[in-house]
C-alpha cells in the first residue's frame, strides 16, 4: 500500500491544524463532516486569539507555535493552512517529528523547497499530501472521464481563464500577501488550482512562454499573467489570469477543443458546464447538467471529498489523489512560467533536477 507508516485503524485519526486564516474554514468544515474518523486535537496560529477561537469551537488545545505541540505522540498528521512561503520549513519540521503532512496549495513558492519537502518526508517515512480539491469537482470529474475515454480524439487546444477580483485591501489585510517570499502572485496563489488542471486533464506540458504584470495593485508580485502552453502531444493553449476583474469575481473556466468534441466548464469557479458536444453521443450526456453546482466561493466544495481520500490513505485503504510528487507537477509549471517571464524566453520542461 501507499502508506509508509502503519495504517491508522480502529480509532479516529488525530489531526492538528496550523494557520486559522481564510482557507482554514474549508478544512474545519470537512473535519466536521468526518467527526467519526477525524479528531482535531490542536490548532495553531501566530495570532493566538484566532487559535483560541477555533479551539473553543472544537474542544481542542490552542497553540502559538509548532514546537509547542509537535512532540506530542498522539498527533498523527498536521494540516498546513499557513502562508505558502512557510510550507517547506514547517513540513520538514513536521516530517522530522514523525507526523504525516497535509499542505495547502501551492506546496511551496520555490522549486528547491518543494523538492526538499518530498525528500524529507521520504527520509522520515511519512506521507506528504498536497490539497488539490478542484479535482473532485463534479464538473471536472466529468471532463476527466471524457478525456480518459478518449471522447475528444486528439486534443488541439485548451484554455484556462481566471478572472477574479482581489482589491488592494485584500493584499493589505496581511503583510505576507502579495510578496514573493510568502505568497506569490496571481499565478502562484489564486490560479494554482487551475494550473494543476493543465497536466491532470490534458497531459504533460512540453514548454511554456509567459508574461506577467503588476498593473494596478501595490504589491511585489503580479496581479495579471498570460502563459502560452505547448503540450507534448502537440496541443496548444493558454492560461489567462487577472485579479483585476471589475468589482467581483467574474470567471473561472476551462475550455477543451478536440477533433471529436468540445467542452467548456465555466462559472465563477469551474462550477457550470456551459458547452458539452461530442461526435459520438453517450447516454450520460443527457444528464451532464446535473454536474453543475452553485457556489458563492471560489474554493468550491472539494475539501470534503479530499478528506475522504485522505482518510482512506491514512487507513491504508486508498491511494492519494495528490501526494507530494503530484504536487511537484503543477509547481513545476508555475516556476517555469515565472522563469519564462523573468528571462523573456520559452522554458522547456522538465526543469533540471
């Protein structure tokens, strides 16, 4: 089986969560949905009042630093909902303490740091999980099934649009936001899950050529980006990202065009199938709109499905949807895009190892 340590059976999985900010609410919601399988035994945040608030709700301990709870032997795994630039250092510390690591996206902001995370978890004999909850969206599961069934025939082009709104006060809300070291820009942060779909749905990428710009926000990193793609199959495509959509989040979409079919998944967060047309119709096509769902959040509802997979893995019953090595694949695309934009050149993959 995948699990490196002994499977956790006949008892709840004991988790600690680090970082009680914006994304943590989706993890806490998922943990509540699996209260028979998961016990939250501790929460940690540098803002101790935030940790205390969550701890009171879940009846667990509150901490202000990793070292305060890592030595506790009753913790099985630690969830990282901290700024991206802290993931590597924290994951390595957790791994060396013998705990499994579950980290939010992106797994790191630097290529060498992400590789170190994988190596240290291997060395410690613990598992590294990277959260990619969009893969569990019903709309994207339908597209994945069509790709695997080769319904598109040869895929010619795929385009991803992420047109969202992040006003200046979003970046001003925390000092780490909009920095190279801790956050990354529109590509690395907001579009990270969409970049993950490129390889997962279409296949390995041969090269990227990118341009980025900081057009309106007072931040170190880019608020807008355009990336040209060539897959190893010969397919072409693009990623178009901006955090400058007027007033509100406007679109999060992916369009796939092939010789025998075309699909567009749109909405604000790939939550609505706008177009579904194939040369050879299948009975399930009549019900394809049932995959649509309403959402008032760009995060979607995939965290609960992600935790179901996580529980299965830790119990030795399932294989991970996205482990550390799978997380490296999307980060490689992101880092390659930044190198391309910086150097003004096409960057071929894989990056040097």
